[in-house]
């Protein structure tokens, strides 16, 4: 039996596989008509256990542009889930209806759990605050198309760097390319976690930390904006004092280079002023559109076995140990085998990556 | 760059364009198979911010019958809207995914607002109580197919003529054709507004007002039924006394001509008795079906640039003025440029058409 | 005008028609590609007035695999239904948009009511606790594929046999095949109703009643598991004492024959332990997949007029009589003609089959 390819975590693939996806996406951008029947007769199921129209429509558009069909739900109260069905049963059944399955679920590790028993390839479209690999592929395609390269870039990332899933994933991926330099822009409380800083350093890249957009913007090739939620500030006074420091407007844009580009994973709320939209360097809407092309490339690579991932569970299964992360999928789906990998002295859960 | 065509208001087009759409729809009725791949490879997005299965399915069916694909939402709580995204950002992104965008939104002027920044043609599928142009095109195709003409018709319209969006739009459109005569059937409190009566007269048509269906039905070519909501009557006593006067039943139908047709925009509640459905002159279900054909024609005309509208915003943008209509989209989307046109002594908002 | 075929109740068709559907489904299983454009250009509408993702996705997948398109709703609060539209009007309009209509509605007899005025074939995808014929066709295809026959089988059915719609329908259907023997496994309170036992006997089959899975499992060709809801037990004490007797686990499976198969209509909750999923005799996920193939066959048979049903209403319409079942569709849709058939001394409602 053929080994199914899943995209749960970009780290399950080699860099050459990422490059293959991005490169195919570039080909599709050049000549989309050549791919318009590539997945004719295939069906994609989108199982969205929490709302994300943007991501769901992006995947649906990708499949339609390849000539495929669509099933799925975006409202779990309408599904068998409402009758108490577990993730495994839903996945088993739907993955036999469809040729490829896209899942978003608020529990961390849920996409991996689904992949364990799925009858078709599974794509992680966001498992809680944990991973969102197709956003990172989108960001990589945007850089490749707009800057011509993924290495030797001066990259600013701004927002809540403690909790920002898209930022973590982007920094980890771009650290694998040579000579990238990162400028981390956040409040003191919302600085990037040490373990990601360590990854950046280990992979041979540099970073610096600053506490306002203005301190960073002059020398950047790309500024990646994300939101800081009001609740994340230390206090209401702190929020009032600092909020504008992390909002991008025309005044701050006037200090940036003429070839700097601004990206954002969207949806945006207030962190980029509306006036910036008219600036030709504001590429976040174009970036959303690249998201369709990179997902087209990903679907082709998975259905045609053009990329090859590591096994879903690599570590052993220590008797009697359970993950301590309350958001881990192993708590709501008790039939799942516990599995941990040894990382230095620590055990890490193979579903949600949290340390025991 | 190509100027995109949008359908926000029928008045943005010349009568020749309406006739072109209706005429193409007639061709499609005759030979639908000839159009079954006309939009192959194209995608329609339906963004429905309030429920309207009827209208949404009608557009979806039209696109499928042309060979196209579908994305969209019908439940804004499930979309990025729920995360606070504004109309502009949703429109920008989705109009890059799709080739044509259909929007229904409860705020008046919302479809025009969406069209201002959309990357593809936009069709207004209802912006609150303001406009619903594809219903009027449906009504026109029905008349053309069933009566053979759009002029020289005796037309009765019954229901809440103060607030009836579909009736206003139909009367304005049919006033552009010669020798049409309108019979306005409503309670005294729910009579047609003066400004629409003025339009009818200016365009050279006649109208009369009556206060029951029986006073009007004998001499009509077409009776257009709509609902009067209970709350619209002056009092509960008034409602009890008058309600049957505005309900169509077999007894009233017996007084109509044998070639009179009955239309209704649907959904109906009680204003047409179930018994009337079996009457061959009851054409409201057939009319709903014509709605698919006219939308097929409209999609083709817009995607193939066969019709040409006036610019979205024509007037100047007086400094410091804001629209006073609380339902106007400019109140919930503050980034929108205010824009008014001079009409006699008054300024009219170019989004919701209300007077300043 | 062509007489439309509807699938409301399997009993409206002759056994030869069931066999034709199952046989075509077997052909499709063998060579699905040969059918991939069979319904190209056709549209299926799925009107789901209550949640059932499983059934809805199964129909949608079937139509996509035949090359057709999809419209529909799964959330009545979003539809015109929310504006007070009756079932007749919704059906009339949507059945003119689509080529085939699939309906699920909690009222008993609703699918037949819809079929009475539909403009295209209607498939009953579940009308409350009354009928669910495509589940039974799925079960029959599974037996045919996995056991090679529909007769001469030893079949166990386990669960709530009083209320189990899928079990009733399966027993009635399989009683039409020779030499089938049924083992009815339930609590004393949840035994199969007498009228179904009578049908089994009349049709020449045998049954026995037992009160635990272990009493039955040794000699079965197929065990059909369904759920017993906690509330159905006589008391909480009774539930605690008995619940495990009706749960299938590996221990019980160890007593079954090596060629016994386990089926379940899904979704399952606790009645089959997760550990059983790995047993090669556990075929409920495969069964769900057969559901797609049998629905493909059904759609073809209906669109191509390959099967022929009895008229929807056969009996007379006794003046002044109304159905007494509060869940009957005739109560919520008052325009429906009452209709009863004479069965012995009793009158049975032709919508919900309950006795007057």
C-alpha cells in the first residue's frame, strides 16, 4: 500500500521539498491555464471545526482552479460532530469520500491525529495556536515572486511574537536559508520565545530585538505585520501609551526603502492604517492571492507524490505518560496513542510539540 | 487596465443594456445547452451577509449551468467578518480569488462600497431595503417571455408600496417603456412615495391608486403581488379589517382576464392563497426559474464586457459632509470617501441615495 | 409529461428495482472512471433541514463523482424557511433550479410531501424517525459486496429495536430475500415492534430474540450494531447494569466467526469500542464508502428512468379525517391533502404510515 503524504508541519519535509512546492507555484503563476484540469475528477474535503473563511476559500479556489470538486463543512454544529462523533470516525469516513482532506481544528495536534487514520492525504490548515504551514508557504512564495529570493534578506516581524503562530513558523523556515537577518519588533512582554531564537542562531542566522516599528523600518527588505491584541499588553495604560508604536501608517512608511514590501497574514484589524493600502509596497492583498497558487502547487505535489515527509509518529510510546498541555488533542480524543520524542533531557509530545 | 463592470443599480445602465441582458436570457431559455460551458474555468463568489437562500441558490445555479465553479459564505458568523474584518478587506481578497462576486449585505450602499475596491465585477444581490436589481431583471424577462413585450402593459402592484424595494425598482424600470399603465394597490398608509410617482409621470407613463385588489384586477395584464407585514398596518383593528383585501384567492382571480399573469418575488407568506397555485395564470414559480436564466445572461454580459455602466461615484466629495441615513454603509465602513450628487437643491448620498 | 421517479420509501419499488440499483452500484465499484461524466451538466440540490453531514457529504460526493454540480443548504436558519416559507414553495422553486433534489427534514412524511409538488425527482434522506431508504440500500450493497448474496444469511441486529429506523427498514427489506434468519438483540423494553415481526414472518423468514450480544454472536454472518441511548433504559440502575451487554468489544468479537462482518450506520458513539476498528471484520467505515457508490447508482437510475415506483398517494382522501401523529408533516403544512390507505380494519396515513 502506498504511503500517504500529509502536510502537518513544514519541519516534516526537507528544504528541497519546500523549494519544489514554491517552484511549482511559480510555474502556475506564469501559466495557470496549463493546470486548469490537473485535478479533474478529484475531490477535496474541507473540515473546518472553527471559522476561517479566508483559509477555507483559498483552498477551495485552489482546488476549483485545478478542475477538482469540493465537499466539507464550516460549522461543526451542523455536522455529525454535534452528535458526539470523534475526530477519528469523521476523518475515516470523509477521507474515503475525498481524495485530499484539509482540516482546521482548535485543538493542538488535531491535524496529525486525523492523519494517523485518514484514507487520503491530510493538510493542516491550522491546529489551534500550534501550526499553520500553508501560511508559511504563502509567505515564501510571496518573497520569491516579489524579492526574487529566500536568502540574504533583511526581514522585520512585528506584533505579538510570543503567541504568533505564523511568525514562529516563518522564522523557523527562513532560518534554513543563508544570510537572512531578522528584526524582531514587539513590546518587552511579547518578545520571541528563547527556543525560537535558539533555532535561528543554530541555523546560522542573526536577529536583533527592537521595540518600535520606527527603530527598524529603514533598512528592511520586508516587514511582516501581525496583530497585537489589546489584552496582551501589560495594562490598559501600557496599551494606550504603546499602541501606535506597533501600527503601520504612511508616516512610518515614508522612512522605509522604496523596495521594501509589507506583508500580513490577514485578517487585519487596526495594525495597518487603511491609508497604507494605496502604497505600492503594500502587498498583503497580493500575498493572499499567492496563497491560492501555493495551495494549488501543494495539492498537486501531494496527490502526485512529488514530496516525501517523515513518519507521523517517530518516537516511542512511554507507558503511562500523558501530555500536560490542556489544548493537546490527546485530551479530547482518548483513543490516540501517546507518543513522545526525546529532545535533550526533555520529552516532547509528538502531537502538540509541548514539553512534558 | 480594463474598467470593470459592476451591477449595483439598474439606473447605472442604459435601457439598451437592460434589453441586451433580457434578450440574451431569451436565447438561453431557447437553447441552454449552447451555454453550458460558456463560463468554464471561472469562479463565482457569493458573499451573503444575511440569509437569502433563494437568491443565493439562483445565482449558484446560474453559474453551474454555465460550467463555472462556486465559493462563498452564507453565514457571516463563520467568516473573517466575525474577527472584525472590514468589507473592503474581505472584498479585496475574495475578488482576487473569484472572477465575479455576488454580494448581499444589510447596509444600504454596501454593494457599491464593495465594488469600489474589488478586483473583479460585483453584482448587487440586495443591499438592505435599497436595491435588488436582478429581481427586476427577472421580472422583465418574465414579462417578455409570457406577455411578449415590456411596453403597452396594464400592470397592478399590490402590497406595501412605501417600503417595497422590488416594486420601486420594477416601476422605475417599466416607466422607461412606452404606454405602460400602473395600478397601485395598497392601504392608504402604505401608498407609493411621491418621488416614484414623479418618476413615472416624468417618463410619460400613467398611474392610478386603488385600495383593494378587487378594484383593480379586471383589466390587468399582470398583477405583481408582495407582502404587507402585519406591523405596517395603522392598528391591529385596521389589520383585521383590511387584511383580506390584499390577499389574492380564487374568488378574486375569477374576476381577472384569462390572459392576466400573477407574479411574486417570493418568498410568499399569506398574501397569495395556496389554492391559487393551481391556476395556470399563477406564474410565480416559473418566474423564479426565469431568475436563473436572467442571471446566466447577466454573468455572461459582465464577464464578456457586453454592457457598460456609468462610473460608481460621479459627484464631488464635499468636505466635511456625511450621510444622515443610519443604515448607510458609510457609517460602518469609515474609510469610505463620502460622495454626493447634486439633485435640484438637494445633495444625495451616492451610496444609499438618501437626501442629505 | 413524464412521470417523475422519487425515492421516498423502498416499499414503493419492486424488489427487482432494488436489485437493479445494487447491481449498478457493483458495476460502479468495479470501474468508477466509466461513470465520471455520467451526470455532467446536472445539478443536485441538498435541502437539509436538520444536521447530517455524513449523509449530505455522501450524496454530494456521489454527484461530484458523476460529474454533476451541487447547490443546497444545511442550516435552515439561513434559508427562506427562516422567513416563514412553507415546504411546498421551497420545493417548487429549488426543484426547478436542480435536476434532482435530496431532502432531510425532521417531520415524518416530509419527503413525500415535497415530492407531491416537486418539478424534479426527490430522494428521501431521512424524514424524522420514519424512513431513510438510502441507508438500507447502502447496507444491501455492503452485504452483496462482502458476503456475495442477500439471501440465506444469519443476521444479528443490536440496539434500540423499538425506535431504530435503519434497523426496521433493513429487516423489512431483507425479509424479501429467501432463507434469511434474524437475531434481534436488545433489552426487554427495546424489543422490535410486533408489526415488523409480523412482516418478517409473513415474508417467510425467521427471527429469534436474545438479550445480549454474547448470546448471539457465535453463529452470525453479519452483526448490525446501532446505538441505545441512555434515556431509553428503564432506569439509571438498569442502564448501569446492562450497558456493557450491548457494547461490542474485542472480547465479544473473539467468539464470532472469522467471516462474520460488523456493520453500523454511523455515527457511532460508545456502542463499538475503538479497539474493534483494527479487526478486519469491522467494515463500518468501508460500508460508509459503499454508501457513495449506491447513491451514484440511485442517482443514475432516477435521472435515467431506470426504476419505476408506485404513485405517491394511492388511497382515497376521507373527508374530515386528519392524522393523529403529532410528528406528521400534515400538521405543519396545512395545505397538504389528507390521504389514508385501508389496512385491514385500520386507516393508515399515507405520509407518516401511522394508524389513525
